[in-house]
C-alpha cells in the first residue's frame, strides 16, 4: 500500500477502532503470519533522496541542515561528521523519518 493510499484510508475510515498509527490499517482480521509493512519500510521503499534534520533543544523542532543525498549511506556519512550527531535524524524526500533518534 502506498503512503498516499494509506493516508486516504485512515482519513476515510472510522477512527474509533484500534489501528496501526502509521498506515491506518486495522489489526483485526489479520491471518497468522501476515505482515503489515512498517513506517520505516514504507519510508525507505518510497524514498528518492534523503536529507538530515537536527533537533533544536530549546524549541524541540526539527530543522533541515543538509542538502539532498542520493543514498541513505551518504546521509549517514554526513551525520558522522557532525559534533552532536545524537540529535540528528535522516528523512526521505517525502519528509518521512527513516533513522536516527
């Protein structure tokens, strides 16, 4: 299921049932061994490029601090060059969180 379809699904269905928060898919009716794709898997699969954001400790907001990278490995290399890499995250071009604290 694509991200756009998942968001359309969650917005058009009843929200009082327990749903997986990311994809809006109900856990009811799953067959044994059936897999629901995680948010991180969707983010990596749909990403065309990556960028790095850093957390502002005062406001708690995440601010973009890098240009677009072709691969996640290049974004990870960029993070390793920073002094305070514990407050950085890698996001996809669709602004979906991929990795980092």
